[in-house]
């Protein structure tokens, strides 16, 4: 009797399956476990997560890791994802800039044009000149209102000056509006108001509730308000784009000579394969992927030096050099998945962190070295566990064996193993022959796209958005789900969730801190999954299908961590409808769901080898 452990080291998760094999070759599965992968997949740091997962699995059957007779590791193919941008025009404003945030409490409505006048310089105001008054948080709303009423009406010993709009640093727009005699548009919550230059022309706009700015989100609207010529109008286009969808905005007319343009080249991608093909990143994801397909069997992929894509691919190659430091190291990028997306680009000189959405291409790359250090990992584990450790099988083949333990499956069978970094596909024929492929791009690329398009500062919240459905808390006793369904609760919802978009997790509600409409988050999430997983599923299955025809595949079992997703399997089922393919989540060993396929396959392959 022997305890055999199969270990699947993934990009995100390390999974373990432990089986008991008797002398006559009978196999009984005993336990399984998983834990987050430590370090980059395929590096020596993986040892810690393997030991943790083995310890957890054995503890569930009251055993120690020293009781394991053999550990079988999967072959690991590291995949690294990064984002390369399309050609961007960055507007650099060195002396003054614009404000285009989205405060929840502006006051008044309409547009106004005038010179910026700091409240401390109010006495310098000239009658007959329109001014936009700017006040820092040092000045209370009573003081601001008193100054506007005193100077704006010409009461007392002062001649009246024309105050047409107000910019506040504090969250006090409504309080000021309630106390002034003349109603003007007021913007508040401007953090860096101290950087406002005095005396420069500015245009201000506040939209009515439920609406967004119209003049300042249009380059010709800005030109109309500030009297710009054709060249100046062209340079303010990124500013106008960044103000789309905002409730309030200010644009300052920059002094001459302070606007500079910097064109950032996207660069060319070079595919070295059966055919050598060059494609510019500007062509977009569809043409890049078509070029990759035309290149045939790809030996390596490189990028034009000193460009966005060239620098990105160089970073990936440099990072992978840490995996194999031998003199004969042959580090090659053998596959990429390109996806069209939008990325927020910071406008330099902006006063409130304004960004402009520009077209971008997200790229996941599969990098291979001549010799991954899997044997080094095995040797380290053998020393630390004092047991036999063997590098035993390619992921796609092992996943196929594990998928066959799903009830209702039989040969021939196709599998899609959708993990964090790669999508692997395999087809097992009636006679047991396996055809397989490794494709770059999976869950981590989806998280990257969600983070990029929503402008999130934290990758963790992007991961959470990918995994869980959304709701909007509309009262303390009901929520509106993302599908429009209303859900009522018996106990009061925590008031800090009121009016906010939340994630519905197993452990409770998680609040989305960014002010992003629920509908936009849902749209970005679903599109990211469709771009990555549906695209990659078709790409992978066509490579392994008999005669490269999807109609020659009748059954697809989805395995891997991403197959647990609450909407990806349904997306794929819909996508495969036209091909009459039976597709669904696997249920490994009838109990594990879509996870643990590779680890289970490693144990099964051991029994097969013995027989």
C-alpha cells in the first residue's frame, strides 16, 4: 500500500490530490487540498505552497507528509501578462491645467467664463470684468458667501465686481449657494486649489442633476467659451475627452507656449515562425491575432526596440531570465493573446488627477525557457519532505485524465483547462491519443483588463469584481441586483453600504469604493471575460480539433479555477451552440467540481504506468 500525491502548480493556485494504491494496483482517492501559489509558477519559491498544500491534504486524513511515498509534479509553463498601449497623445500642461472631477455636491447650473480670482485678492477685482472666485478650505462657507454678497453686489464702499462662478476646496457648494444673493455655478471638492493660477481665463460648467457637462466635454464647446483657434482646439481634445460623463468641470486657458505634445509609439510585433510576420500594435487585437495565426508554429515573438510593445516584451523576457540562469538559457515567447481595451491615461499637469481614456491593447504572453527548473523544485521537495518526488506529466494530458472522472463523460473527449495564466486544451481520441496546446491568457488577463478599464488602483478589488455578482443597496432593507431583480432582507443592511455598489460574496457584502455605476462595472467585467475566455476557447480548440474543425468535437469539459466562475461556463455554452457541442463544468471524481483535474490526472497516470 502506497500514498501517491499529485501536485498541480498553477499560476494562482497549487492543488493536491492524494490517493492510496494497493499492491494489486487498486486506487482509492483519499483527500485533496489547495492553497495560493508562492512565487512565479515554475520557480523554486513554489516549494512553500506545495508543502503547505500537502500538509493540509494529509491532515484531513490524520496523516503527516512523511507518510507520502511519492509526489508527482506537473510540468509548469510560466505565463506572464502585461499591458501595452496604443499610440497615445499626452497633453502636458506646465503652468496651468483643468479640473474635471465628479463631485456629488456641486451647486447651481449652467456655464460661465471669466478670470480666476483668488479670494485673498478680491480687492484687486475690476468692475466690469467677469471673475470666477476660488476659495481654499481656510475660508468658511459663511466667509465665502459674505465676500460674494459684499463685492458682487457693490454694497458699502466697494464698487460691484462681476462674480460669475465659484470654485471651492471644501465640500460646501450648497451651503454657499444658500447664502448668496446671485445664483452662479459652484464647484467644490477641488483638492489642489492652491495650484490655480490667478488671473487666467477659465470656463466653468455645472450640469443639472442627472445630466453631465455638454460644453466642456466638447472641444468645440471649449473653443467657443474660451475663444480658441483651430490649433488650440486640437490640443484640448484630450481634456474634453476626460470630462465626458462629469457633473462639473473647469477648463483654464493655458498661457501661450505651455502646451506640449508627446507621441508615444506603440511599436511593431515580430512573429518568428513558419512564416516571419510583422504587425504594428496600432492595427488592433484582431489583426495581431490573425498575424499570429498566419505565422504558423511560432518559435519566438519580439518587439520593436524603444516602443511600448518592445519594452513590454523585453520586460517579460528579462523577468523570465530569473527562472533559468544557465549559460545556455533559451528564453522565448511562444504565444500571445492580444485584446482590445481602453486605458485611463493621466493628463500631466492636471489639478485633480484627471485621466483620458485611450485605446489600448492588453497582451498576455507565454514564455518558455529551454529548461524550466521543475527538477530543481523536485529535488528541493525531496530533501525537505524526505520522500520520492518526480516531474511526471504535461498539464493538458493530466487534466484530460482527471476530466474523465467527471460523471457522464466518455472518449473521445475535449477539455479546456482555464487557469489564472493560461488556457490549455486537449482532445483524447477513442484510442487514447492526446493532442494538446497551451495558450497564453486566462484569469489574470481578465483581472488586468477590469482594473485597467475601470481605473482601479487595487488589483485585488479587480479580482473580486471578476469573481462575484454585483448589487446596488437602495435602502436599508432591499438591494437591486445586477440583473434587475429586487431582493429584500429581514435584517437591516449596514448603513455604510447604503446607496453603494457592492459585491455579493460568500462572507458578506464588499463595498466598491470607486464611484462607478453598477451597469458599467457589469459591462466591463462581461466584455473582459468574453474577449479572453471565449476568444481563447475557440483558438485553443481549433488547434487540437481533428482537421482543425470544431464540428469534429462533440464534448467539451471545462476544468480549472476559471471554470468555477459564475458566468464563464454559460458564456462558452452559448458560444458553442452553433457547433452542437455539449459543454459544461467538469466535476472531477464526482465531488471536486472543475478543480483538481491535473492533480487527479497525475495520480491516475501513476497507476497506468504501473499497469
